[in-house]
C-alpha cells in the first residue's frame, strides 16, 4: 500500500481542477518538511517504478510506503 501525496503527471482525460491542484502541490512541496513530508507532491512514474520494484516481496502483514520510502 502506498500513502503518497498528490500524484503528478499527465492524464489522457482533462481534469482542470486536478491540474490546478497539481500546480499548487508542486509549489507547496518545498514547504512540506518533517511530519508533512508525506503529503508533498510525487510523480506518478516514481510511484509506479517503486511498486514494480516491490512486486514479489514476501513477508507477513501489510506494509505501507510513503513518499520518502518510494
């Protein structure tokens, strides 16, 4: 399971409010430090690559990954 901030990247369908949110999140990301770091913007490609790298890992229970872990 991932617990990321807002995902950045292009979408095939137009979502004007999401585009505004992405710009705002990108501008605010440098302010997201310490406990807020998990809420910063992160590129969707970064999340996808991390998930691919985690596929097949074994272990007990459920694991959660935030921006810093990805």
